[in-house]
C-alpha cells in the first residue's frame, strides 16, 4: 500500500539537510522565500507564484566532476576531452537530471512529512526570451548562505569554486534559515587571476565594468561554440565554459595522483 503523507508536523532544518545529504547533495542550505526578493524577481517568478503559501527554499548543490581542472592544466573547457566530461561525468543533461532527481526526492520527503513542496528544475522549462529560469538557482543558493555570485556570473562556493550544479525546492514548511554567506571568495582570488574570466571570455560577454551580456553568452553556447568566432568546425557543437576553467576559486593546488 502506498505511503500516505502525514499531517503537517514539526520539522527541523537539520532533518531536511540530513535527508538531502544522504541522497547525494554535497552541501545544503535553507532560505526564507522573502530573502529571494532581494534578487529582484519579476512577477510570475516569485516563490508564491510557483507554490502558494511557500515559506522556505531548500537549496543544495552537487559537485561536478571537472576532469580538466583536476588532472590536466592544458585542457580547457571547449575541447573534445571536456565535452565528453560535460556529457557523461557531471554536467550537461545527465548532471542536470541528477540534480533534478535529488530535488524530487527532497520534495517527496517534505510531502510525506505533511508539507507542500515543489522542486525547481535546473534546466528546462525556462524563459527563452529573457533567459531566466523559473527561479534563479544561483540567487537561491546565495540566499541560503551557500556562496556568492562571482564576477563571471557563476555561483562560487568554498572548496569547489564554480564547479557545482545547484538545485532547490520550495516548501510550505517553516525552516530555520542559514546565516548569510560572509566570505569574499571572488574578491580574494581576483588578486591572483586579474579578471581572467573577462580576458578569456571568447564571446566577450563578461565585461570589465561588471556587466554581463547574457544573450551573447547564450548565442555562443547554443548556436555553436566558436561558429561566429572562427573556431574549427569540429568544435561547433562543443560546450564552452572557459570562464569556469580559468577561475582560480576552488581550483586544486596539487595534482591528484593515482
């Protein structure tokens, strides 16, 4: 017989985090839905537009298996070697599927405890006109105290840098929020990298003034990497990610030896 959801009962953030970690999350944080409004979410993209009565956001991330950065300094993201890694080892659709599956499991856990919950997809569906997700996974992670948004517009977290894939779940459960993230990971590493994400960006989407041309990046990624920039034809369908590869945040300082 199928397990029926319990009536709403007291649930602590420790129980939620313990469950998420047991299912494969590397780090888990909690934020109130009000904290997401600091990200200037437009109407239709606010938590209660997606889940009426939403009180908390459970944000989590999974580490990507970043073979080029772990093993060889001369591999840059965009090479055939990286694209194999992108598709099979921790990014792309399989990686997104793992993140979404984990969000689904967390939502089911909350529902069985008597609360409403809905996982937010890490990929589709999203607003292709304004290039927005249903809710920004990056801003949810920042609100939950997991990290910061770097100059390269990527989520940066301790230890893993930008090599993470975030997910989140909205719930009507009232959970204790994580404290605000206080470190300045990007600012600290910028002293050494001297804005490598800006100078290395092949589409010039990352600007020195701190702005970011989202559409230019999107075109470069999904209409053929390098097609408009003279890259060899065999790289047209490869993924870019140069800004991820050059970012020193979370980068291993020693080679991993088998």
